[in-house]
C-alpha cells in the first residue's frame, strides 16, 4: 500500500516528470509540518493539512542527457525580464520527446511541438518570477532531503545516485536546480490556489447524501482531456474562433485522429505532455462539469464542454466499478510503534543511524524486545509507552514515515526510515479498516471536494497569470 497522498501536478515535464509528476502529488513537495509540542514525533502532521505539492514519490527512470549545446544559445522568448534561450528550449524538447517515446505517444510535427513546449516554459518562467517577487525560496536542506529520498527510492546511495546521473550525461548541479524550481512551483501553487478554493458546509452535506444513495459501489473513471485555453479578457469573436477550432479538433478525433498526439500538440492542460490522460480516479475527485458531460458516454466516446478556462475536449478512456464503500466512508487505521534516534551536537547522523541499526538487529535476533529498546533508547515522548503511537489514520504522519509504515504487514519491522525528526524503526502491530467517524468523514469529504476543484482553480489562476505576463516570442525569427 502506498499511502503517500497524490499531489496535483504543478509544472512542466522536467527531468522529474519521469517521476510521474504530479509532485508530487496531494510529488514529494508535500507540506511537512513539525510535530506539535509535547506530541510523539512520528512525523505527525496537523489534521486536515492540505497539499498541492508536486508528486516526487515514484522511482526515477533516467533516460538520456540534457541538450546543453552553447553554440546555438540565442534568445527565443522574453518573459517579463527573464529570457528563454534556444539551448533551454532544445533541452526541454529532448526531455519531453523521450518522455513521449517511453509512453509510446506519437510526437507531433516539430514546429507545432516546439510552440507547445515553449508555451509551457513561458508559464513555468512566469510562475518562478512571481515566486521570486514574493520572496519565496526553497532552502538547501529541503532540496537535499528531496534528492536523498529520490536516491533511496531508487535503491541507491546519494553518491551512487549522483554518479548515475553523471554517467547518463546529466549535470548534477542543473538537476539540483530543477528539483529546487519544482519544489518552489509546488509551494507557489499551494499558496495561490488554496486561497481560491472555498468549501461550504452545504456542499459537504450534499456530497455525503449523494454517497449514501450510491452506497456499496464506487465508480472509477479515466478521462483524456484537451484544453484550449481562453485568454482572460477575450472578446466574443475570440471565443467563437476558439469554439470553431475546438469543434474542428473534435471532428478530427471522431474521424480517427490520435488523441494522445493531439493532446501533446494542442492541449494547455497540465497532463497534455502525457497524452492528455488524467488518470484513473474516483468520480468524486473529478470536476462536476466533466462528470455531467460524460455521464452517458461509453469508453472511447468523445464530447466537448465549455468552462471559464476555455473549451475542453473529453474522451472516456476507462470506466471501472469497485464494490465496497468509498474512501470517504471507510478508513484504514494502523496501530504502530517506533524507536526514534535523533542526531545532535554530540551525535552525528552516521552514529545515530548506526546505533539504530544495532538496536534493530538486536530486536530481530530476539536479544531484546521492541518495548524494552524503545523505553531505553527512543528520544520520542512515546518512549515511556514502549514507542506506541496508538491507532493512526492515513495522513497523520509525514510521507516518509507513512509510506514505510504502509509497506509493513502486522508484526513486521521496517528498515531504518529517515524523516525530518531523525531516524526511525517502525513496527506495525495491527491494522484495520472501519467506518470513519462523522468528524473524520466530513474532513475527508472537504479534502475530496478541494481536490475536485483544485485543477480548475489552478488553470484559472494560470490563465490570469499568463495574461498579465509580458511575453515577447522570437521563435520564428531565429536564424
């Protein structure tokens, strides 16, 4: 079980789009909260903390070096003050082309594809400029921890991970800067988008009532989307021209055109360069407008819908029904205990980790009990209870802790797990799935509705940001 929250994608496919970005993931650039004073430091988060970070939780597949040819470093576009150069555009095109090839998506004609990738670079640069204006930054420690986690998830030491990158021709310093940018974009989106989303109590009540009417079965849906974005202050003539273009694309698709290729070349949506697929998800996490539009459609059927952001061409890629109650009606709880060893001024990280390795081995060899070791050595406030944390809900702990805990069966003991609190050894004592309490259910529904609205709110914000950004494109003037 991978209990990491799925975060919305926040940026363009960088190297980290090979991590199935998308931060990232409710990829990751997860919001990590410090444990409240006096509470066990199993990486506990504040209840209800939402995350719009980039999902950085899946394994990295390194495919090729970046194109860094300085011989053709001409300016392609000006975005406010920053510029985008030919070498930057070429590097991104090469990265995205290999991403599409890996997914067996046909690459669009070069000129069309070039403009699509450039537009995404422009949006990315505009967001980074806004973050800079607001004095937002990612500290070096957060970047280091993210890269360390990527190395660990790929079964490598940090040095081994770095060596692998460099063997594949990827400059580590540049890779690190791209990770930093992606984390910054995730934080910016969280700040800008979250404030726009309002969930009323009546919406929660209506959602719960609808679920009761559909008890016993949950529908999963994977939609493909092509978004033709409408500028903020567009005229009626602009809207009609865009409608005509959308209708023409829809006709081509109905006549047999490749949807993935069309999405990669035409769509302004965040998943465009993955072929437009939004991913298989519960219908309660899909925008209501989309659900209403595809309610009567079968697999492979197409339709078009208008929103404030423009025109959406939707394709039903997959429908699936699961028996049992939905996630907002059921909850998985894990009873766990842990031993925490924290580095200090008198104990380096290496020594702290090695001590915990020795403690873990003694437990596995049955020389000492987990309870005894926790009471003797754990620096967490749970030590006096033998390390017991009680029953934990999904989302109660920080991602690294929860992911490691989620992989364990009852009675199993984890390898050494590192979080911002230190090093942990975790034992799962029991696990159960039960109906959620009314308070937890309302909290879960609120988060579900927030996720449902977040992509639309993000696209609306992006559209406004793009319209107020000064952009001078010199793509067609290159030599």
